[in-house]
C-alpha cells in the first residue's frame, strides 16, 4: 500500500488553492463541502469561482503565487499549468509539513485525492495511488449503484444511539453484534425509506429488550475454495466479515484471508507434508475453547471442508461439546483445478463416473483399492499424491490400466502460479521429477485429460 487512506478534518481550517481554472473549481467544491475556509490565489477565475468569491464563500487573491504564500494554511492544492510554480509550491509546503496536492503530478504530492462516494456522514474513498484515476472513477460508479442513497440516514441514526448502546452493553462484542443486527435488518430498511421516526422507535425498542449477557459462541466451518479469491462463496465472505477469530490452514491464500474483518484474530493451524504445526486434536480443542468464550469462529479450509479436510472430525467434537456450528461448502480443489485447466471431470464420450481419493503416504506406501481405480470409463482425482505418484502409476499399470492413459498434474490450481503438467501413466512420474512442481498439487487420471488440448480456456 503506497498511500495510507486517511480522512482529514478541515472544518474551519484555512485551505489554499493556487489556480483559478476548472480543476481548481472542482477542488474548491470539495473543500467547501468539507467545511474548509478556502482561499484561491489566481489572476483569473472561472465564472463559478467568481460567484463564490462575490458571495464571500471563498477568499480571492487576485495575483500569481508568491513565495511564502503557503505558510498560514493547513492544506495546499496547486492547480496550475506552470511547472515551475507547481514545483515551488510543493517544495515550500512540504518543507513546512503542510499537506500539498499538485494536480496530476503525484511525484510532487504529499497526498492525493481519491474518488469519493458521498453518503454523509458515510464517506467512501477510492484510490489507485494516482496510477489509474479513470479506473478509480469507474469503481466509484459501481459503488454508487450498489449503496442505498440514504445510507447516510442510517449512519446518522447510529450516531444518535451510540452512547446509549455503549452504556447498555458491557462487552464490546455485544455492541458489535447488536449493531450488525441493526444494520442488516428491518431498522435499516426503515431508515433507507426515510422513515426516521419509525426507525428511531424500532431501534429504541430493540435496545430496551436486548440483554446485557455474554454472547453465544458459534463455529462456522467454511470452505475457502481452491485458491482464486473470486471463487469464494458470498456466504463465506459474509461470515468472514463477522468472525471474531479466523482459524485457517496452509491452503488458504493471503488474498482470501485479507477479505476477513481487519480486527479479527487470525490463528494459523496449517499442516504440511510430514510436519503438522498443530495436531488435529489441538485444533478441535481450540474451536471448543473459543466458542465457549462467546466468540464467532470461522474455521477456514482450502477447497471444501468435507473433502479430505477432516471437517467431519472437528464437527463431531463440537457436537459432543454442545457447541453450535454451521458448515459452508466451498468449491472443491478437484472442481476448481479441473475447470481452470480445461479438463471436464465427466464427459459422455470419456467418463461416466469420477472417483476422489487421497494419495497420502502412510508407512511409505499408498493404500488404495487399485482394482476399483483401474476400471475403464472413469476419472480418478487424487489429492495429496505428489510424493506417492510413482507408486500410484505403477500400481494402476499392474492392474491393467493402459500405460497410455492421459494424466494431468496441476500445481496451485486457479491461482496465478497454476502449472499443468500433461503426460501419460507411464511417463508422468519422470516428467514430474524433471519439472519439480510444488504443492499443493492435484492429479487427474483418465481419458478426459485429452480434452484439455481443445478446451483449455485459461492459456
């Protein structure tokens, strides 16, 4: 993050604009909206600025910029087409630690203006760090269509009750949960409809009937999908925004984790091959402990939590302890990786069934039902099979699965680091030894792999 977004209180602060053209006019509007005291230094003004000056809404100094003009101001904007003036203003303001913006020259700025969605007192700022202002504007347009026009009414209503809610609830988590219910329920709808009195009465009634007691904890077992943040479900995203604690594993990408609530506690319990950073029983106990403290816990797992994720074991523990829980499925690694590789898992001309198995080594061997796996007209998807790949291919060939059967090994599927290695049963192990892919990987075996040549849409 190149720029830290901040909201500057300009009420009754002296603000200087150098320049009197159209850009200076737009900046003056913003500063006046923020209740700043605006002075414009320029020999000529636009009609709008002239009217503002005549109405004494701004102060006009009718001349060019001079040294030391910035000294008495809290904020400076330079909107001229004279480069020497722009540089002089920037250097002078920054030497005195006065925030300065030189329009369209981010290298001369100590701050930049964002695109703004104004639902006062709710204000949303969007910035590209000065690199793509048009993209910022388009993003703003999208947000304008999504946010209720009267969102500010709801924020103002919350301000009226803020102290009362704070005094009513002794615990900050209780207050947060209370406000989440208000902002996502019928009180918010009343406010959006402009029914302020009805919304006020409903909020007052809700507060009077709310108990000051420890909130009930709950665990949400959430599938994070195969890696691409855009494959996260809407429900998963909503719960991640509500959670007090996120307990996540190695397969959850940083991009997905960063979608969780900023102040949520994050606990890593990831497992790697031949190294379990946190034993499974300890994870189970941690879920119980946090829920009994009244926390809303999201157990975030890569892919789908019930697909080789040991989610069932964690839920059994919660059930035994009387802890409330909910399971939110995610797109499986098999489905995501296959789709992003152009490989359908079933196809009427190639495979009428699909088997999901784990190739995890136990006692240095892979123990699977080889006769069942070697049957024709099916697709085999193998999780955690990288280390045991040579054993897997040898066993399948021994069971008469043709050595020419197509095989795909997919590294970090659906992410920018996705790598797809194509071969056959006889050659895939040697090819993998040469290319040395890194986990997580997924192996797909079957005739459907041959369709990648035609259906690969990501290349």
